[in-house]
C-alpha cells in the first residue's frame, strides 16, 4: 500500500515537472521516457519507445543528439546543448495549425550500462526574447551605423564610449577607434571649452538639452558649428553614468544665417539710404520749386531795380537843373511883367488863356512833387535791391531792421486798404540790436514768408468776421469794427547774453489749429487753396534759420490771440561760407 502511494506521488511529481526527461543508450535508442511535460514532446510516448532518434527526429536534430550522447559517454561528463524541435501537441499549434517550434536547453549526463540521462527544459520564451533583442540590436545598430547625424556616448569626465561613423566623419577621422584614441577628452574638441561646462551644467539641471550650439575643431584644425541633443543616463542613486545624444553639423546653416543677417543689414542700410534719398529728393524738390520761385523773384527784383534805377537817377539828377531853370524863367517873366506892365492885347489874351499866374505858382509845386516821387521810387529800388541781395552770396554783417523794413516796403501794397479791405496796421517795436553775420538774402526770404503768411491769415480772418466792406458803407468805420482791426506786431531784442538776435512777428489772426501746427514745417504741407500756396515757405524758412544759420524758429498759436513766430539767430554763427551758394533759393 505504501509503495503504491509513493509511486503515485512520484508520478504526480514527474507530471508537474516542466522538463522533458528521457534515457538513451549509446546508439540513441529511447530506453525510457519519463511522463513529465507531455505538451513539449516531439512525438507521443508510444511513438518513441524502443526507437532510435533517427527514427523519431529530423536528421539534423538526430545527428545532434547522437553527437552529444557520445560526448557525454566518452568524457563521462555532463554536456549541455540547445536545440529546436517542432511540437505536435494540439495545444502547441500555430494559428495555421502547423507545429510550433520550441527551443530546449538540455543537459546530457552519463549513466551505467552505456546510457545517458537526457533532461530538456523549454527555453522558447527566452530564445524568442533573445531573438527580438537581437533583431532590435541589429535594427538600432543599422541606424547607429547609417544615421546621417552623429551619435555618441560619453562619460561625465569626457571619455568617448561610442561614436558612429557619421560623427567620426564629421570630425574628420577615419574610424571610431581612431577618433576615440585621438580624443581622450571630448571637451578638447570645443573651440571654447567653457561651452562643454555649460552643456554639463544644463544637463545636471534639466537632464535633457536640445539644440546646444557650439564651435568645435575637426582633425585638420578647421572649425565647424554643431548642434547637440543630449540626455543624461543615471543609475538608481541618481548619479550620472554617461551622456548620449546626437550631433548635427550646422556650419552651412550658420553661414547662411550669417549671410542672411548681412543681407538683412545691407537691406536695412539700403532701405535707410532709400528713405534718406527720398527725403533728400523731397527736400531737393522743395528747393527746386522754391528755387524757381525765389530765383525768379530775386532776378526779377534785381532786374526791375536795375532797369528802374537808371532812368530814375536820370530824372532825379535832372530835377535840380529843371528846378533852377524854372526859377530863372519865372524870374525872367516877372522881370518882363515889371518892365512892360501893359502888354499888347495879343500877349494879354495869351496870358489869360494859359493862366500864367497859376502856372507860375503851380510849376514849382509840380517839380517838388516830381522830386518826392523820384525819391520814393529810389527808396523802392533800394528796398528791392536790399531784399533780393542778388549780388550778395557771402556772409556779411547786416542790420536786421533794414531787412525787415525792406520786406515791409515790398509788401506795402498788401498792407494798405484796397477794394474794401481795411489797412493792416504794422506795429514795430525795435530794440537795440547789433549787426549780425548772415546771408542777408536768405534771412529776408524768411521775413517775406512769415509776413506774407501773416497777411494771408489776417485777410482770411477779415473775410470770416465781415470786415471787407465798401469804404462808402456808413458802418465801415463803426467802432465795433475798429476793435477787430488787423494788426502785425514786430518786436526785436537782443538775448540777455548778447549773442543772439530775437525777432518776434505776431498777428491777431484766427490762429493755427493744434493738428496743423505739428506739420507747418513739413515740405508741401499747406492749408491754402490749390494755386494759392506751395506749402514750401515755412519749410524753407525753417531750413534757412535752423540749418543755414544755426538758429531756432518757433511757432506759438491759439484761436484767441493769433499766431507768433519767433526767430533766433546767433550774432556770429559758425557757418561754412560755402553755404551761401547752397541756400534754398539756389539749391
């Protein structure tokens, strides 16, 4: 009873064992098959009992079995082998009902009577895992070997553990072995070694660093730009074991970026040059337009002054003789009248017809009026010559008051009452000035532009409030209109330091809106109707005062008080004299 129980337990133990156990003799004949894991048998027990391995197994596996059986018997030692066999158990079929191949690891141990004990264990899962691992290794080895980017592993102290061909070629070496032998410390590759330290510091902080750019040396000493993507591999204690990552040669990209930056810089420079050229063109256009206007005006004034001056001088010079001749003739006539108090009837009739008494009384007055007119013409000629200064392109000492007065005389026809327009009153408050060194013609042009604008503003205001009336209108001189009389105030003074002359020209017009004040010195900006202004007067004036004379031109305006322009000009400005040929009326 106990024997049967022991045998049952032994059978249960064998059945539970994962191994396949068999006994072979030296010829490879199955002597005994232990009933263990029947699911892993190549053939059922009944098909193998008393047969040789050549009768049961495929030829290759049968030969392998015989070789190891003989080796174990010959050496009296246990030998080991691994082999693969198809398994015909129904539970071990593939999806297409074909036998599944199983891998076994076997140990062959010698027994008495020229037999061996064969113990085989299923290692299929391990083999499959090894196969998958091998395939993965082959796959990644292929990637490693054929990658276009450099791939590396280095220790924290800079020793290279592995490098792929792309990395080696990138650095100019023939093989990974040559590279690792020639570069014991990776940090030596960096043109600036601190870059390696920066990379390690970032890895210690972040574990992964992307697109770290640095310059490195190649074997031949040339320098290239690289971009690294690196991660740190740590042990369970968190200590860095090694760094691994990829390297890309970005030299061409860097050159392209540098070329792009240079190109952008050149384009910006060209853009700035074009903008400056546009400004210069606008300024030149401004100057050309004003040049035509002012040059023609200056030439006209100079020509008119010259043409008028000659006959006026002739007339004015002969008036003195005419006055003397007339006085002598009148004395002679008076002498005849005294000598012949009773003229003949014909002579008496002729005397009455010509009204000799009136002629003798009025002729001196007529000559006096002619003299006054000639003097007025000579004064206008002097004003024209003073304003145009056509023959004065050099810096000269000039009296500012003379320039202001000359400009006012030229504008006199616009200041006086005419056709229902009331006269514009000019209030001059001249201070004690000193002569200033300037281009007189240019400065007079500034006075002309500002005074002309003041007159235009006052006339516009008069239209707005209804001051343009017929002089015969009974209300023309009504006191309510006198309170709104148009007025230009000119005040001059010397700065407290005595180094600058200050001219204030103000009007009591309607003022300039704030949005317009911001643009009054812009070229071609005008609020006047088309054909009544070029928009260049104040732009040219600003250029003359600020750029040509190193002065200042300011404008203060509000609707209640009108507009005031302030001109400040140094008494002795540091101006290159050649600028006299570059004034806005001749540029």
